[in-house]
C-alpha cells in the first residue's frame, strides 16, 4: 500500500488559507505516479482520483515568475535589468523552491505512487519544486492572491539570503542532477604571505572543469569558482549535456 499522506486541511492551516475549491489543492498535491497507479481499493483509502499536478505546475511556473518579477521590480528600483534577471533566477531555481517546499513540510502532503514513494519522492528536490509551483497556481486560481504574495515574498527573502553561498548552491545543483558533489583544486598561489592570491578550479565528479575563481583566501577563491560554475550551468539540466 502507498503511504497515506497528511490531510490537506493541515496544509491549509499552515498556509492560513481555506480553499474555496478543495479539489484545486488536492490536484496540486497529486503526482502523476499516484494517478497512474490508483485503483478502486486505493481510492477508498486515500481519497478520490483527480488529475495530476502537471498542468498546475505549468501555470505555477509562469505565476511564480510574474510575482517574483513584480516583487523585485518594486523592491529594488536601482537594479538594472541584468541584475533583476540574475536575482530572479536565484529565487525560482529548483534548489531554492525545493528548500522552501521542505520548510513548509510539503512533501508529507503529496499523493505519490508506490514506486515514487519507495524512491523517497517526498524528499526529491525536483518533485518538491514542481509541487510548490502547482500549489502556487492553485492559490492563484482559487483567489488566494494575498497568501500567494506572502509565500513568494518569503521565498525571495530566504533564497536571496543564501545567494552568496555559491558553494552550497553548486553542491545542491550537482547532487540533484549528477548525484555527486563538486571537487575543488588549488591550482595556483601567488603573492607574499601577508597578501596572497589563490586560484581554484572546480570540477564535476567526472573531472570536467566547471569554473575557476580567485580570492585572497582559499575559501574566497572556492566561492568565486562555484559562482563561475553556477553561471556556466544556468539552464543546463543534466551532467551529460555539458561539454
């Protein structure tokens, strides 16, 4: 039997919002694996069969980008378009969304199929990020714009507060798509002891160079290398697609 998820009403209490159309919330919490495997016996135990959350995820992606764009536009009048775009990407990426979804405990409310349950789907970053987007779309369609705005603002604040930790962001990215963390190597040290300059290269688990960075300490150089790697990996979905 598939594990029974936590009641959606508990999530409503956490959000501080009661859905006018509860089926929207239920759909947002329903992974396609659940729909594919659902039987009449399961339906009696876990609730009615509804559509999976992929269409809501599609809408939620656009809703999230719009709300984040408006938030940054209003909050940061001095930022130029390039910086607005970069900051938005730090907020709407899979790692930031999954981290925020975990903070909400969203994984415990998801309706998953047996296979996805066995593979720890409730903790899988990509699945959590998709579910969060679906939830935001459900709020948008249900008229919960105020709650939606609050969630987006919280998401932005948390993502941007961690945005300077490039090493953690890179490790999360590679753990998700490759299953292994990056490797850092000191390739050069220049200058006197009181004023050194370190140069570090970061590679993926297969030895491919991702970025190079410099700094007055090895830690700063590693952060710079990680930042360069993240810039290079922007928009790349898997390890095999990189040269």
